[in-house]
């Protein structure tokens, strides 16, 4: 075997070894402040010089090996460099460097669930002031403590029971507002590509619970929507009906 062939085989073997070490990795790019997905982000592997753009769903796939550095860049955003530590999915957050007038975040023009909840508390100051914030124990100007007659009366009277019931309704409404705030049509539509009326049908059928909404990371939350969308595609024509509402008898009609 000639020396030239030996050099070629060594080079080819090294190339195969390097390629074998590379594995594809996927991920999603988000805006750091709004948490919205960002499309058309340039991604460069600093080692291989491979350059790609993520798709309209802000997702990307690129070949890497452990230790590679991926450089993310986009106009009006600060560049970010991520070191690949494993072949799991990557969530990347880019910081905007300027205000982009063409983008409108409707959340900025609406009250957040917490702001609406606090406004409701102010509207019902009689309930939250006398029943919600008052302790059963009362203190005297001289440092003594005793039982608050007003607090006990509110607890055992009809108005007190109705106040507690109204507070429960307000709390549940607050939780539903939090779900609506994160599980919104803009986000779900961008992830699934669904439009009305199928978008509303999908969101009604696969509406998440309050605990998941407040505990799930962005990546897990999006993955859950994708998984539910795959289930939806298997039976898109299955009709969804709302559960029957319970019959509530007012206190005035109870005997």
C-alpha cells in the first residue's frame, strides 16, 4: 500500500470518527421578555461553521457534539452563545435591543389577572375588609386581646355565608383568568396553526388546569400543547360538550 493511500485512509477514518460523534440537537428560540417565539434566527455552530435559520415555529435542528458552541443572532436582538452540554432539547432566550414598533403585545393594553383580582378586591371592600382581612381576635388600645364580635357575626350570619361564597367565586375567576392569560389564542394558534372555529374548539377541549399553568416551564407548556394537538388530529371531528351546570338554590329559598 502506497504512502498516499495510507494518508488518505487515515484522513477518511478521522473524518468518519468526527461525524460519528456528531448528533442532531433541537430547540426553540424565545423572546426573553415577552416569552413569545422568535422566527428567522440565525444559528451558527462555531466549530463546524454550519449556519441555519430556525423555522416559522421558532424551532431548529442542527448537528453538534458535546462542547460545541452555538451562536444565535437576529436583527434587533443581542447575540447569545450557548454551549452544548448534552443532546437534549435547548430553550434559548434572546434579549431585544430596541423597541420593534411592528410587534404589538396585547397583554400590555390589558390588566394582568393579578391586577384584575386586586381591582375586584377593591370593588368588594366590604367583603374583603370585614371578612377577609379581619382576625377573629381583636386587640384593645391597652394591649389586651379579645374576641371580635363583628368577625364572629359575619361568619355565622347569612351575609357572612354569602360573602364567603362570593369570595370563592372571585378566587375561582382569578384562577381561570390566569389560565386564559397564558393559554391564549395567539400562543396556541402559533403552535398548532389552527384557525377559528377549530382553534376555539381545540382550546376548549384541551384547556389546562391551574396547577399546570403556574408550575410548567415554557418548554413543558409548549410540549403539552403539541402533544394535545397530535391527539386532536387523530379525532378532529369528535364533538366536545360542556358538563351540565350544577343547580344552586339561593339561601332565601332554603327552608
